[in-house]
């Protein structure tokens, strides 16, 4: 997590800045792979709380080392508490319960579709317009992650317009908890917007640390009251997976994400969320032997195209306008040349 003294170096580094921007989504994707082995051996609320509370402590330790100021006003703590409730307790709670009740297919699509909600909220609240290229990029991104996450048979049924099969699949999915994943996506989208308001009264890194602690404690309390044998079946590999998910998938990833979300384009940053399932698929293939189907490879390609369109939308618009001006100038020059070369017809 960069400090104020590092900000100039990061801004001026053509290599470090993109790597730091991509890092949260790399860690989230790889953390999903690491968690696959431990999910069957623990309970969802306990897993969600463990991912947050220790990570929040780590973030606050780093913030103290960097000399970040602690929140002082009651307004700051009020915004941090709201941030913790929405992006901590609700997001991680819905996500953990949803992961237990359903597979990673449509659930991942719903989680990673939150850039659409962020784009709408950012436009409404901050006037962050995405334009034609941005809208096209987000649409292509949703299509890409749909091809990545949805089972091939569903897509084939949709293309063949098998309405009965599609309706049956959706009814079964939402009965099994996909709606929880949708609520998780909406919670993360609102949390991404809230960081702008939180940072008016508190440092973004410090606020991120406290929001993880305050958001994780209710999850651990609920786990102690509603769940049992939370860690009895976790082996050494499972604890290592939880450790990676806590340190890198939560502390580092959230610290970087909300640091960058506190300024700059929320839509551009959120569009990088489309990279999360790409990293998850790649490392799932590398370490777990999970193979990608041809449709998933197409989805990966569309996802990368969408990220390019969203993040380069201003440059593409400028290039389009410049091309239009050049074309217009050439047309006017051709007309002027024709007018000069036309012979005068005497009466």
C-alpha cells in the first residue's frame, strides 16, 4: 500500500502503476483458487470473518508504520461504520453464504458484474460519464465473464432458444442461492462508491483497515452463535490457504483497491474486476488442472477487449474526434481545390 511519499514515484512509474492497479484483482482471483480446497472443511461465516479481521489489523499496522492519521471526528467513524456494514459484513457474508450454496459459475458472473452498478452510481453521484466506448466495453465485459462463468450447455440452450430448459435452470439457480451472490455484488458496488465519502473525513488506508475489523467482528459473532466445528477439519494446507486469502486476498488487495478508488475514475478501476475470473481460471488450470472450453477462451478474449475499451475510452474518443476533424479538413480542401480549378464559363 503506497504512502504519500511514494505516490509521486508510483505516478511517474510506467511499470509500477499498472502492476499495482492490477494487483488487487490478481490476488482476488488467486485467493479464490486457494479457497476452493478449504471451503468444504470450514463454515461460511467463520471463513468470511477470518478473511476480514486479521487483514484489517495488518492494514492498520502498515498504516501506523506509514504515519497515517487515525479518524478523529464522529462523522468519520459514522462513515467508516456504514462502509464496514455494507462492504464488510454484507458483502463478505453474502459472498461466503453464496459460495457454500452454489458453484462458482453464475456466482462469479454476478460478483464480477458489479462494474455496471458502479458505472451507474458513479454517473449519478459524481458525473463520471463513460461515453459510447465505455458502455460498449462494459457490455462486452459482461458478455465475456458470462462465457467464462456460465456452463456451456446453458449458452447452447440460449442460442437454440430452449426456453423451458433456460427457465428451469434459472429457477434452480436462484433457489440454490445465486441471489445471495447478486446481493454481494451490489454490496461491493455500493462500498466502492462509499469510499469517496469516507475519504472526505478519513485516510483511505486507515478507513480500509477499520472497515475490515468492524465488518468482520459481526461475522465472527454470528459464526460463534450459529455455526459449529468451524476449524476442526482444517488441515495445514487449509490454514495456509486461509492465510494467503487473508494477507493477500484481503489486506493487500483491499488496501490497494480502496486506495485507488479514493481518487480517479471509479468506472475504470471497477472494470478491472473483469480480470478476477480470468486470473482464477488461469491459475485453476495451472494448479488444479481445470481446463478451459473454447467458449471460455472466447470469454477471456472479450474480457481483455472490454478492459481496454473502458480504460482507453477517452483516448479512443479523442482519436475519433481528431480523425473526424482531419476528414472534415480534407473534404473542405478538396472542395476548395475543385472550386479553384473549375474553368470560368463566360456568358
